[in-house]
C-alpha cells in the first residue's frame, strides 16, 4: 500500500496517498497539495519513495511524511488554546516537510528546521524560495532554517528554554528519545521520532511521545521504519 501512491504529477501523488488512506484528513491533504514536491526532490519527485539529496541524506518517502503530519496534526493546527503553534523539524534536509507543516500552523505559527550540515540547511531554504508561499514564510519568519545538533533541540537566542515546542518531528533515527527533546516539548505536546531499537540501525520504530497538560509522558510504538541515523555532524 505504502509504495503504491506514486503519480504523474503532484496532484496525482497526493490523490493516490488519499486513496490509499496514507492521508485521511482533508486539511493535511490541502497542505500537501500546496507544496510541489518537484521543488524539493532532485529526481522523479512524484514517486512515493525516498530520494538522495546528498550528504548521505534523503528526502523521505511521501507516505512517511504523510503519516508524520497526520500524527502531529492536533499539535500543529492553531486553536483557541494554541493560537500560535510552534513546531520543530529536526533533520530538515530538503525542507519539504518543513514547508508542508508551515502551511498548517497559520499566520501566527512558527516552524523551525534544524540541520547539522550547513549545505543542507541552505538547501532547505533554497528549495523553499522556489515558491511564492515559501518565500512569504521565510520573509515573515514563519519558517526558519538553523544549523545545530538536533539531539539538543533548538532554542532561539533570548528565548526561554522551557516548554518550547507544541510538536517535534525528528527526521532521522535516534538512539533514544533524547531527554533534552522531551524537556523542550510543551505540556501538552507531541513528538514523532524514529528510534533505533538495537543501536545498530537494523531495527527502527516510530515512537509517538505525548506529554499531557500535567507533564505526564506516554510513549507509543507505532510501526517499523528505515531512516538515516541522527549522528554527530561529519568532520570537515
Ligand atoms: N526530513 C528531511 C531529511 C531526512 S534525512 C527530508 O525529508 O528531506 C535526515 C536528516 O537528518 C539529514 O538531512 C541529516 O543531515 C539530518 N541529521 C542527522 N543527524 C542530525 C543531527 N544530529 N542534528 C540535526 N540534523 C541531523
């Protein structure tokens, strides 16, 4: 099912993800339709498969991005209790998912993409500049791309470190649910994170980590995946 969603155009790809129930929420579908994957994937952008973007990184498959957004949705959308959602995208790579989530957070929302490889930080921003929406998000500071070690989360200069993010997406496989990420999750908040079960990268699962309004943490193992690892930055 997951791999059957390839299409001949962006609309085709998203309609196939919808038909195959990889996207089930109309708001998620609308956000994906607004972002042309051709501006982010270097080849065959409408295939439902990952593609290399250099530096040992990949743009994940569309069905993976779809399941991440569907899972994080309640914490990404603005609401009465959460008028300005703050979303952290760790391992932003191509910038594609950062853009899709920026379509959902609303005027007052913020999405920060963190990369530990500077050329990939720059690639995300360059790709986003290809569309009018993307340029507007960058100019209005709805989206920021930063260089840093995502295992430590992200704090802008001058911001308090406590309870910063409504939603955290981790785009590379972690050795553990890093304590600093959990600390930076708001109460309530949700993290979508692939975790390496055996420390060797052979077995990875997505974990959905919820912090409730009282700060109580619940971890749910969702499904098996294959992500590139969350690592130290390569030496230059
Ligand atoms: N979500 C992106 C990229 C996924 S690949 C997309 O779909 O396009 C995983 C990314 O995580 C790579 O770009 C890699 O450089 C980045 N990464 C790996 N370890 C990291 C770390 N410690 N801190 C920040 N980014 C990291």
